[in-house]
């Protein structure tokens, strides 16, 4: 059985489970479904899979309406859509639901239910997998997570995205499951053909994609503007429909309209749509209780991310960040549990493409910051010393993040855009040699500051 868009049956124990990750402070869910009955669990996660589940978050159908329910440890919050779904089995619906802290929201097909803010606890502690379509034993669902008796979903699901992470809705992509069929019984799925292409079955194991205008390729993955592009090497073709053309995103060490020139990067020039991801080769030998980093930078904008030292994969990753906020230096250090508040130094003016030198030294919970040789911060972030190490995973981002990732989203609004400026003279810990972007690094759209 090939499962591309899973189909669930409410009269059986029909469900899929996916590996969970931390959604403690924010939970944003996007889910497309085709219902065949008025009740059923679409999505469920909890602190424990038992009637006494502790915290939970549930999205389900109740008498044809979509409900979001969650409990952060003190009370159950419930939101319901004003419109019923089409239960004929012919209409796909989109639900967007979730919460940030204790503020919940729910929307069906773009029509929002009232946002609701409750007082009290703000963290959602979950340890179960993320369940789609139901759970292994409906008796293990918290009674407050549903309005009536818990029921499995009857219908199909073709998209589930949690905090920008999209689930692979296949037998291979799921961690576990039971009694799941394929929605149309073919190998065609919602994402088989990209960019709105139509999938048709040619034979048992072969499909064909009919692509919309401006797209080509076996799965409609190539923009027509990039069909005969001249981007050199490992550069990326970036289609630009507005100008009916394209541009080339150049990898590190390359520049030019088609990335045809090789450049040196002793000084790296960032354009606002640039990034370098550097992997520290000495990470496993570092003492993470004591961290030092220093660098020189310029900026021509009043906002911008200079450095994000950390994996930047989810909200609980440790990090040390340097950036520009409203024309001033901004430093954020998180050693665990999002303990740190941002420090904005209003006596620093970072304008006019002048060079600035910043160094940060972290020793357990004490952080010291120097700007142009002057100490501007000496702070103990946590005198109780609950978290003392910067577990940055050996990853340092400079100037921004990978091209599809928005700085504002990844940093949860701490910084709003990538750096427009230059960086040079980077030193990690007490290394005698400065960081070289030619080694252990990847990135795009970095120009040479040496060339003005």
C-alpha cells in the first residue's frame, strides 16, 4: 500500500504518530483535511497518553465545527469556528490553529475565530508523539480535550505543518500508525507535483505531472525563467516573475551576475539576503561553560542580524546573538528555558558604515560585552546557576539564515532582517587564528568587502 495522502476511519483504531519536538512556548499548526463525518480528532499531543494527561493540545471536529482545545496546567481553553465543514467527502478544508504563550487562535479556510487570551500559565509541556487522525487508545485522551466522547477522524489529511516543520504523511515518514489507507488509492499525492501541478497515474509505479504556466520539470519544480539559466557552478537560480527573468544566488567565494567570478573573503559583505553558516571544527573540544567571540562589523541599516551562535532549529536551542536594533547594538544570550532578556545599548550608535568592534565573554552565567574597547555590560544572568553552558551545537550563523528562512521568524522577532554591511576579524574562544569562511562554511550572496 502506497500512502501519499492518508485516509482515516473513525470506526477503527486509525491513526498516525510523528516524532515530537518542543512546542512549549508557541504551537502553530497548519492542517488540510477532507472530512466524511462531523466528529473526530485531527491532531493531538499531551504530556502523558492517559486520561490524566496533564498538559494537552487538541484540534478536532465537534458536530461539524472545528475546535481547538489546550490546557497549560491550570485551565482548559476552547475555541470554535463559526462555520461548519462540508462532510460530503468532496471538500478540502484548511485549518490554522495554535497558541503563543496562553493566547490561542483558530481559523478555518481563512476565516478566523475570536482570538482568546487567558491569564495564568504560558508553557505547554508535551512528551507524547504528535498524533494525526486519532490515538492508539481513545480512552487515553483527556476528557477535557474533546467536547463529547473522543472519536477518531473519518476522512483524509494531505498537509500537516507544526512550527514550520512539515510532516511527511507516508508510511516511511510516520513514526507509527494503524489502519491507515490512501485517500484516492493512487501514488499521486498533494505534494507529488509541485507549484500547483496536476498529478495523473501512467502505470502502477509511474506518474505524470501537468504543470501550470511558468513551471516545468518532471514534478513542476523548475521555473520557466530558470529553464535555460546561466548561473555558474553551485549557484542557485532565483526566478523573478515580476521582471520575467531570474537572478543568481552565488555560493561562498563566487560573485558576479552569473557567479562567474572567484573572490576572496577576508572581509565579507552582506546584502540583506545573505548568510554564512559556519561549523566550528573544534566544537567537541570546547568548554561550553566559558565562551568568547569577537568581531568587527559595519552596517548601513538600522536593523540587522550580525551573529547567531546556535543551531536555530527550535525555540529551546541555546544561543548567543549580536545584532542591530533601531540603530543600536543588541545582545541576547539564552543558556536555557529562554531565561535571558535582550540587552539594547542605547548609548551605541551604529550608522554610516563605520567599523565597530564587539566582543562577548560568557563565563557560566556571567556575561561581559565590550564595544570599541569599552565595557558596556557585566551581568549575571542567573545567580541561581540553573544553566551555565552555551550549547550552541558548533553552529554560527553570520548575517542571516538559509535563503528560505526569514530572520524575523527564526529569531521569533528578536531581529527583523539580515545584515546589510560587512564583517571581518572573527575570533572564537581563545583561538589564535580567526575564522575563515573558506573552510567549514556554506552560504550565499556574500560579496568581497575588499572590492568596496
